[in-house]
């Protein structure tokens, strides 16, 4: 690794505890017919709960499904069937001529079809939370609940989304990957094979800077303020209360627009999902439990 990366890790290690990668569910490429194919991981239902709800985890800009959510998959898989996918223009996701969040939302429903899931809860982080909102709007017969993390109904002109989110993603990746003093191998590596963190850097490198910038430009135009108040499924919002990219006041405003939405606070910034996983996890688990219990109650009515 370069001296810059080593210095980055020295600073990070003094301030942040980065979760180890550990074991992740085995993934595979899944065909979505004419849409293309994408990389999916699926924990299956917990052995003790074969009827557990299915939870789709949707990742942040410049990441993959596994890279955004790896610190939490084990804990979530004790209660839910947990599925991640690489969204288009990211990781091993679909490479289409253009990037549209609406297409990402439709991809979620297509993956659900491919893995034979009828109804599911969406949990999205940052960019994934925008896709979650659209997945509910475009597929209300499929989405039974929503957990929106580090989310927003819209961006402002002052927020330079592509560069800022790219910087956050670089910080997350460096924090994990720079623990290794060896060169990153050219071939892909799995989490199980790579306890030193090179796996994270390999995951990050699967999305090009051009794709990050292009997707970020589209994300910056997102605006759900006209219709988010119509969300009629159990919902929860996890607020990253030290977030400098998406103001916490706007995250809370989003929650207030959704009837019955519960709010959970994580005292951390926009990279909390990985860099402050210890702080973020309790809020995430509580939010998912709240949505799942209300979804189950609706099903019994």
C-alpha cells in the first residue's frame, strides 16, 4: 500500500474501530431476463424461523451490497431472510446505457421474482434509501415495509453529491483495506479468503469513477417531496444525527411525512453503516424489528 494509505490507516485506527469482514453469505450472478444480470447474496430464512420476513438491503453510492452492509448481515440473518444485490452501474450489477433510480427500483422487484419472493421489506442506506422509496412507489404490491437510513426526500443545489459521497466511500474502503501491507491482487478475492481487508478494496474497485460520478449526478436530482407522504406501509427512519452530507433535520422531516413512521437515532455521520457500525447497528435492528412487527400485524388482520 502507498504511504498515503498507510497514514490514512494510522489516523483512522486512532479514532475508529472498523468491523472485521468475517464470513459473508455466498453470492451468485442472477439473471433478470432482458434486464441483464446482477450479483446477489441470500442468507435464506433462519433455521428457527422458516417463515421469517425477507429483508432486501440496498447499498450506498460507489459501494456494493456486501460492502455497505457486511457489518450487519449476521445479526439481521438471525431474524430475517437477508438479500443484497449490486445495483446497476455498481459492483457486478447491470451495465445499462444510462443510470436511472427508477430502473434500480424495478431491478429489486425483478430480483425478488428471480429468487421467488412475493412480499418483502426494503432497507436502504443513502442512495439505497432513495431506491427504497421508489421501490415502494412503483411496486406497492411487493413492498410490505421500508427502513430508510441516512435518507432524504431531496437534495439542494449546495450539496455536491457525487464528490461528497465518493469521498465518504473512499474513506470507508481505505479504513478497511489499508490494514493490509501487501499489494491488492489482480484477481477478485472473497471475504473468507482475505482477513486483512483487501476484499473491501476489490469490492470498491468494481465501480469506476465515471460510473460513480454519473450515478451521483442522477441522484442529486431525486425529489420525493410531492409523494412520500402517500407511503402507506410500516416505515422507520434511521437518522444519522452527525451527518454533514444529509442534514439530520431533513431526515427527520422525511420521517414526519410518512404516517406512523418510527424514528431511530444513530449518533454518527454519513459513513456510520460501516465506520460506526457499533453505533448504527442498534438503531438498524430496532428499526427493522419495528417495521417487521407492524407488517406481521397487518398480515393477521
